[in-house]
């Protein structure tokens, strides 16, 4: 009831949700009954969970923030949602997003603009802006988002909450509407590292409905949280932390930089050994990501043809039906991505764009001591340079974004400036690694300062370490 009251008071200014459940109290009462009867209830019993609207839910619409799917109600729950419900979680509603996850501000939703709870004239980040704002404003306890190029981590940073992008394959994508399938991951938001870890426990693990979901064993991510190490004076003694040099270069706001340097001294106080590492492939990430993500999306979104799902425009013949349904259904950012992706994949241009994004740009490109073959895939190079850095370090750190939350409308007409803001996050998706973002300070701005997020990157399937370090850090 207290959460619902809070929701009612804050939602008119924030617009975090596209749909709200009418069954929250009924479901909570059913759990209460179970507890009274001494029946088993799961670890999420009664916990209100927000779910990004590109994740399918059987009892509520799932629109991906697109007119093309307005009023669409899937006949099934995404595996992640099913698991949340089985463990007692209550889905409070579906959160706003940039259409199909394409954007960094949530302004590209076809339905509404979500405001940042720290300053309602600013964006909450994106594309999972609704999920981040909802947790930040305590409209729900935890929430699910999706992260293709930073969509969990950047909004977590802008809204001052914890955001966790799991290793690719850790969480089933079944029921997550595909944006770029080789990069998409469902991720978790919480107001503490422990909350994000508890949610990750619930949604992780192999699923036969997603061929790319991993069979890797799922540890209890929260087992180390109640630990005596927290009482030690140097609880992270010996932990090797690499600061990624390229992420603190020019282009990062000075306030963000000093918050990150503050976090660095905090890590040092906790006993970590710090060193600077270089990721020579860092600058390749952004152009490669935008070519690859647009190309994959142009293929994935071809299913929205007005016949199989969602809204259909009445037309005399089939091609007109496709054209009109798409013309009316998709917003301008999505159309631009489909055009870019189709262009990059088309005959004659394929070699110049898509293939080039997959290949290293300079034949003499050096990464560490190794000389790579000119035809090596950019993604492999990025993975290799992360691996080299993670062989020497337990975790790597960087800002989650080059700036704090900016004003609504500020970058709306400058897509390149918006894309540039993804520089800190996209490489992690290209390498498939897990990363945790948590608040580490504030910069000036808004009525009460604006939060800054620290990104911690770990080795594949080592979410446990990230959560442990994050928990001690906060
Ligand atoms: N901002 C990036 C994009 O627009 C990332 C989005 C995401 O992770 N879904 O593609």
C-alpha cells in the first residue's frame, strides 16, 4: 500500500510507467495468506517489481514503447518475468523506454517522456529510463531492464541507482523483444547492490527456450553479503582494480571525473591495489556498435509488418499494407536505425560498412604485445583487449557515462551527440561481459545535485565478484 501511495503521488510528474497492474493488492494479500498459513513463499515474496515494456507479460500490454505494438498483449510471460512471479515477486507495471530500446534518454518512446526524479527537467537516461526512474523514486523495489549498449547502466547512473548488466547468456532472452540479438541482455535495477543481486538470483540460469542462454552454473549471488569482511578495516585487501585510461580522457565532464577519482581513493582505502590499464580498442567500440546494432535491428524489426503483430493499417494490397503499417507504426529514431542497418547490409555497401565494422580498421593495429591479423573481427579484438586487462586485474573501472543527466530536449535533434554518450558502455556489450554501475558521487545541477555512476567491469560470468566489491564499496 505504501508503494502504491508513493506511485500515485509521483507518477504524474515522472511518467515512469506505461501500464500499471490492477492486481497488486490482491496478489500481496494472497502472499500474506500463504505466510499466515505457514506455506512456503519465495525470496521475492511481496516485492514490487517494475518490468521494462519490451519484456513480455501475459496479463498486461507489452508495447516496447512503439505504436506498432500499441495494445499488444502477448500470450506468454518472458522467462525472467515467469521466474520473478514464481518466487513471489509482484509485477507492479510496465516501464517506459525508448522505442524498442533505441535511444539514451527515453524521449524516443512513442507514448510519453519520463522525467529524472532528481530533477524533472532532465532525462532519466535510456533506454530503460522508466525502470531506473521507478526504482530511484521508490515507486517499486527493483526493476528489470534490458541492456544492448548501456541501457541499464547509463540510466542507473543518471538516476542514482544500482544497475547490473549480466554476462551475455546469463539471463534468458525468451520474451525480450529483440533489438540486436547478439548484444541484448536483461538486467537488474535496485536501490542497493544487494537488491540487484537478489533479483539477479531470481532471473539467472539456463532456459531451453533461449538457445543462447548459458548452462553455466548459477551461484547464490548474495551469499557473501552478510559477511565479516565488512567489519575489517581493509575488506578488499589485494583486489586488483584497473582504471581504464581511455575512459578518463577528454570528453568526460570534470565533475564526473572528480567523482570517479573520489571512488578510486575510496577503493584504495578499502585495500584495493590500483593501476592504470589501457584498452587500445576502446575507440573502435562506438562505430562498430552502431553499425552492428542497426544492422541486427533492421533484420529483427522486419517481423513488425502489420500482419503478425500489433496494429494493422487497412490497405488495398499487401505491399501497401506493409508500408503503411510501418510508416504509421514506427517512430523516427527506429526508422533511422532500420535505414542505417539496411543500408549497411545492402549489396555494394556491405563491404564498406558491415564488414568493416567487423574487421580491424588498421592493418598494423596493436593490442598489448600482440599483433592482430588485419581481418580479425573488431569484436574479437575488443574481447581480447578486455581479456588482457582482466588477466592482470580482478575488475576494471570507468565512469558509466561521460556526463550526468542532461536536460530533456537537449540532444533530441543531435543524434550523434546522443550516440557519443554511449562510449563508456558499448564495448562491454561487444565483449559480452558483466558490469555493475553504482552511485559514487554527485555533480552540481538540479535542485539537489545530480548523481554520478561508477562502472565496474568483470570477467565473463563473474557477477559474484562485482556484486561483492559493489556491496563493500557502497
Ligand atoms: N543507447 C544505445 C542505443 O541507442 C543503447 C541502447 C540499449 O542498450 N538498448 O542503441
